[in-house]
């Protein structure tokens, strides 16, 4: 065997480690985070240049999220069949193209087209990385999905400041182009390091409230559990996406966007401070609540996070015009909002198995797209009624989802596991009878 072959084998073995694959996924996720969480920085500059109006500009955000989420089942199917590498590579190329188009967009249709391209690219990366994490970590799906999702939640924290400075110094067009090319390049490099999880891990059933059987997407769509999860996901995602897309407009309407805030020995304007702290807390919250759900159960963790989110939204509706309160409370909100991107994929993986985890998680992830439909509606509603009623509606959504988690989802999942797979003689992924 040649030295070159030995080197390739060592490289493959070193990469075939769950934690190595997790880190690779996190880096890829962090590199596409700005397409969603950095968007709010561009809304006001685009409006100032073209005067299209915020609701019209935010339609681009909705298109991005819809395409990002609603194509994930297709991308997930391709990943489950062919592996993660080329899907993520294509995603990296597309996100670079999307922001390059944004940099020169001079009409709303072009802006919307770029949003669609970016959605395809981001969905390819997001769906693949989360599905891969579920397969590599059968016993700690909450933690693994949480860490992976944290890359997307916190990935923008490092670059929010530089993007904001570049927009102010060189224009938003230059920021779109430079950061689009950088982000796309990082994703394409990471794609070549991703590996398929071993069959033994994919077939593993390590806890009582898990299944080793791989439910096909068609079987998942016949399960009531899926639809309860879907409704809950939509309720929470609608509020969180509205907040993520509207942080800059909210701060501007509250007249605090450029007010200096000093916290933790750091002084920044309220908006930049809030955006950076939001990403940090979001990044911490996703793995923390994922880990917590591995310990105390998915439904209890969901209810806890949803109630805290409702409290944060209520506080924001009452005292959000105070710049310090705005920074701290929005950080608290995003710290508990992002857990849906760890808990829901983990719950889906436990309930329906890992063989088709990427496609199944992708179907559930389309709920984020459904929630995004409310973003431009919220922007238009806030323009005439203010942000207070928007926060109140989102608070009610949080409380409703908390009740559903404990009263409906928990007993329904218990019945699901008691009944077992639809085919009593079915074998799980590894070919070992589920009764052994």
C-alpha cells in the first residue's frame, strides 16, 4: 500500500469521529447564519436607497425562509440516499451567489430571486448538518442537534459588528458581496470533510423513548404526533422569525437603535449590542436546552422554554423602549427561542428513528417556513398598530405551545411508543429484530 493511500486512510479515520463531524457541521452552519440573522442590518439601508418600504423588503426574508425550509425534505431525501458531501457543497456555492446578486439588486424581483437562491443554499446546509448530527449521536440527539443548531444561531455573533461597520463605511452592497463570498468559500471547504454515519449508529436505540425502526416519510405523515409537533413549531417560529427579521426596525421605531448602552464593561449602540448578545444567548440556549431535554425529557424542556419566552415578550411589550431592557430582554428571548431547532429535530429523531432522519426532520422544518409567512404581516400590522400588539400575539403563541407540549404531545408520544412501528415484523435499519 502506498504512503499516499495510508495518508488518505488516516485522514478518513480521523474524520470518522462523531465529535469531529459535529464540529464540521457547526462551522458550516455558522457560515450561513448571516443569511437569516444578518438580514435585519440590510433592511433599513435598502429602504433608504430605493424607498420600497419595509413590508415589501421583508417579503424577501419570507421567500428566503420559505424556500430554505420547504425544500429541505427534498434535500434531506438526497442526503439520506447519497450522503452529505455534495449537497453541502452545492449549498455553499448557492449562498455565495445569492449575496453576490443582493449586492447589485436594483429591483424587488431581483432581491426576491436572490432570496430564493439563498434559501436553497442555506436549506441544503442546514438540513444536512442537523440530520447528520442526529445520526452520529443516537444517545444524545438533543445535545448534538443543539450544538449544531447553535452554529446557525450564534454564527452571526462574530460577524454582526464587522458587517454593520462595513455597511456604514462602504455601503450595504459591498458588505453583501464580501461576506457572501467568504461564507460560501468556508461552506464548500467543510463539505469535503463530511462523512456518512456508520450503519450501527443509525440503527441504534439507546433509550426507552426512542425507536430503532426507521419510519419512512410517508409513514411519518400518517402519524398524529408529527402534526402536533408541526403546529407547535409554527407557533414559536412565527414570533422568533418576526423578531429576527425586525430587530433593526423595532429599535428604530423605539428610537433607541443608536443609543449607546454600556453593559459588562462594553459600550455599543443598543441595536448592535442587542444583535450580538442575541446571537450569543441563542447559541448557548440551543445546546443547553438540547442537553436538558436529554435529562428531563423533550416536552418538559419545551414547556419551560416557551413560558420563559412568553415572559420575555410581555416584558418587551411593557418596557422595550428602554435601551438596556431592550438589549437584555431580547437576548433572553432568543436564548429560549432557538431551542426549537434542537428539541424538535431530536424529538422527531427519537419518535421516528434515524434512517430517514434528514428527510423527516426536513418535513418538520417546513414549519419554520409556515411561520415566516407571518413576518411581512407582522411588519405591516406594526406599522399601523405598533409593536406592542405584535409582542402580545407572539406571547400567546408561546403559552399555547407550552400547553400543547404537556397536555397533548407528551401523552400522544407515549401511545406512539406503546403501539410500536406500523409493521410489527419490521426490522430496524441494522437488520436486527426490534424484539431482540
